[in-house]
């Protein structure tokens, strides 16, 4: 197996899980944009917006409601 960086291993594991099971979805902050370290890069294009969705962190939403 070729040597991979941590973020590429995470991306490969996510892609494998999503390819094996159509019920697997990915939710998180900036995941549709590739994530902070690029670990989700390409998943939106491969699996579509129905399965790869970005959401704000709850703490950010709570701060806006009760500053």
C-alpha cells in the first residue's frame, strides 16, 4: 500500500464507506468545501449534495441567538 498522509487516509475511508453503503452521509462544518485539511475534498462531486452537507457548528448558531 502506498504511503498516505493522514487527511488522505481519512478521505479514502470516508469514500469507501460511502461507496459501499448509500445510507452513509457526511455532515459537518465545511465538509462540502473540502474541510479544513482537505480530508473531504472531492466527496461532494463524487456523492452529491444529498450525501455531503456542510452545517455550521452549533456553538456559532447559539452565539447568534444569545450573544
